C-alpha cells in the first residue's frame, strides 16, 4: 500500500509540474525565475526516480520483500560489487561521451578567423552583460551527408570552459540582429547551467537503463532463490519479468520528463536572449525559423501526405524544443522592450 501510494504521489507531482507554465506576460526576470524553479523541481524529481522505481518494482514482487531485503544485508556482497563496477563503467562512458571530438559527431571545425573574431567580440559583450565568462566560439560544418546543426552550447564533462558551436551555413543566413539573438540564446543556456544539467541527466539515464534493473535482478533473484529453493527458475523468471516491466515504465517516464526539462530550458534561453538583446531580434530569429518550418511542411504535404498529417498532430511532447510557433508567440507576449539600448553592435 505504501509503495503504491508513494509511486502515485511521485507521479502526480511530476505531471503537475509538467502541466503548468508561467505566463510570459509577467515581469521578465520573474518569468525566467519561475521557469528555472520548475526546471529544478523536475530535475530533483528525476534524480529521485530510483526511489519510486524501487517501490514500484517491490509492488510487482509482493509484500514483505522490502523487509526481507533489509534483513538480508549480508547477502549483498556480490550484487554490491557488481553495481560498483557498473557505476564506474557508466561514469567513464558519460565522461568519454561528454568529451567526444567534433569528428565523432560527423563535424569538422571551419576556420574563418575574421568572422570568428567578430562573433567572439559580440559574444564577449553579451557575456559581460550576463555576468559570465565568455564562451569560446567555434564554426563547424558537416563532413558527411548529416544535416548541419544551427547553434549549440557545448560544455563537456571535465571541461571548465564552455564552447558555442555555430554552423557556417546557418550563420551566413542570419542578419546581424538575428546573430545577436542566437548568441544571446546560447549564452542564456550557459548562464542557466543547462549543459551541466544535460550531462548529469545523461549520466542518470545510463544508471536507470543499465544499473538499476540489473541490481534489482541480482538482489531479488538471490533473495527469492534463498526463500524458494524448490522453484529457482520460477523465482528467476518472476524477478526478471518484474525488472523488465519496471525498467520499461520508468524509462518512458524518464524520457517524458527529460524532454519537458529540455523544453523548459529552451523557453528560459529565449527569455534570457530577450533580456540581453530585446524582443525585436528574437522575434526576427523565431519568425525566420517558423517560415522554414512552414516551407518544410508544405514540401512534406506534397511528398508524403500521411507523414505531413502525422507531423502536424505530433505537437511538442516528443521534442527537445517547443514548436517554433509557440516560442514565437511566447516571445511576443513577453513584457520587455523591443530593443536594448545598452548593447552596442560592433561593425565588421
């Protein structure tokens, strides 16, 4: 009963925070702070996910398992050693992926010293206004048939300085005003420590996917075989099935919450860019994105109508970024001047 109640309570809190969104028409700093508080609450819930996961799993197994688990601490030697090994491997994997080179993602650095120096100057100005250490700006281009990313703040695990990656093709299509808005958005990510949180959640995802189900399987199989020596295979099968179901349920829940956190981060970065460069620049940038989205949908409707209908119905629940049209409308509602007078735009 306690397990079921705790799981329902945790899920209720998670879905309640997911459902609310502060009105963008309020004072901008207040809007940003409320978004940040919601993001932080979701992060805390995600990091406590193993607790309801354990209770949910125990619900599958049956009453009395928790007490049996607690009173059988002397039998934890083997599974505890195994989980320590998996933990070390997971940390190493997360560290390695966080420090992967651009080449591993199919990109190469695009050397354009003059333009890079100019954009670095803008970045330094906006970073100073934001009160952070200026990130290093790097141009990249795809070396394969992969589509170019537009812009990204990159903060590898183990690195003390952030990098902003900009696609050369993307930058060449921007007006100076839109370039400011793009850099303001990425600096917003840096200011809000979004990349650090992303790395932490990536690590936690590995823990949930790899370590916890295996740990459950080892510990409970050991306990069930000890308590039911006449039916060892039945015990192993029951625990394996319960571990799998628990893993699937909470993997889906984790992904749902992770995507919600990601969209909160994008709204925050948009608002912070508005704070740095004004509404006009961000509206111009989002409007250009929205036009490209509409052009893509128009082409898709002619090429594959079923895929077009599916894309229209998809919404943003399965996306890392909110729909561009929603972001544009949210920015238009923000209570902030169109232009920020204290930002000086340098000449090339």
